[in-house]
C-alpha cells in the first residue's frame, strides 16, 4: 500500500498498475522500461498538461471527429493505465479500438481481449478471431492490422507507440495522432499530431473536448486541423522541458 501522503503518490500508483499488468501476463518486460522513459519526461514537465499538449488534443479530437473510420490503437501499457477512459473516448468520438502489440503473442492478445470484454467492450478489434491483413505488404507482426480497423482506417490514435510501428503506419498513408511524453521520439516526430502528455491525463481530457467539439460546425474543425503545425507545436513542447530543467 502506498500512503496517500507520499510525495510521489500518483506516480507510484501508475507504476504499480504497470507492475500488476506485467504479473498478469499482458505486458512485455520492455514495456516497463518504456513506462520509465515516460515517467522521466513527465517528472520534468511537472506532471501537468502543458499548453501545446492541450492545443494538440483539440486538433486530434477534431481530426478524429472528421474521419470516416477512426481507430484507437491500444497496447498493454495504455490498457493498464487507462482502459475505462479509452473505452469512454472511443464512444465519445465513435471510434473503434484495436489491440496492436509490438510483441504480439496469442496469450497477450487473449488476455487483453478478455480484459476489454470484462470492462464492457466486447467488440475489440485485433483479437485472435479477427481478420488480419498486413500493411504495405510487410509480412510480419509489426505490420499486422485488423481488416475493418487499422488496415482500412483513415485516422489512428496511437498512444505510446514504438517508432518502427509508427513508421509503418505513417507510410501506409494514414493520419497519425500520438500521445507520447517524449517529444523527441521517432513516433512524435513522424506523427501528424503529437500530444506530449501522460495518457492518464490526456485521454479523459480528450473525451471532454469531444463533447464540446461535437456541437461545432464541420468547417470549424477542418480549419483547426489545417492551421495546425506539428513541428512548431513540438518545438513549443520542448520549450516546456527546457523550462522544467
Ligand atoms: P521511438 O521508438 O518512437 O523513437 P521511444 O523509443 O522513446 O521512441 P518506445 O520506448 O518505443 O519509444 O515507446 C514508449 C514511448 O511512450 C516513450 O517515448 C515514452 O516516453 C512514452 N510513454 C511512456 N509512458 C507514457 C505515458 N503514460 N503516457 C504517454 N507517453 C508515455
Ligand atoms: Mg522505440
């Protein structure tokens, strides 16, 4: 038990969720290291949502609301930290959710599928009985995608994605949105919209934004997306890291 008075209470709680997910068997060991890298960036930005991240979230939600087949890609980390919030966001923006693992094993996919079902979301894509296709005809797990999900999606939200996989998705011509605490990662650099924030803060915030933007005129959303410059926004995000240091 972590006492609430502990100065690193929130952070330790998240670490505990990651450790438990690993014990349950749906997280790869390297996923714990990825979490640590995220923690370090979050520490530096003061574990708060900075302005460029908020701006990117508005643009990402606008892009998701404008798309025909939006998909939220989930891995073990995202699930361990924010399963209910992800399901809520998917409902708010009318997106599908797809299991997308860097280290894909039948056992992990089975455990994750059950977890989403237990949390009231049985329609998860990327499960063992789903139709799987290969992006850009690359015949390996890095490029696998559900036929009705990521394979045919126009916009994909990829929280905490690995750089190799993000590259394959980008090359397939899709609109890529990421939530990644590391603004220097390949994923952040190659995405169309990069949100430098912790997914535990970003996902619920995006659901709130969706309620607001849903009532807006389509032209307003298009303008928001068109006016956004991801490189500029990443530079502003990095300024917050410098300030934190
Ligand atoms: P890339 O492979 O894209 O160059 P990377 O090696 O930094 O980047 P990975 O380790 O492959 O990335 O993926 C994990 C990424 O997720 C890290 O950049 C890390 O900062 C980020 N991350 C970890 N935990 C969180 C979290 N809770 N919220 C948002 N981002 C996170
Ligand atoms: Mg990487």
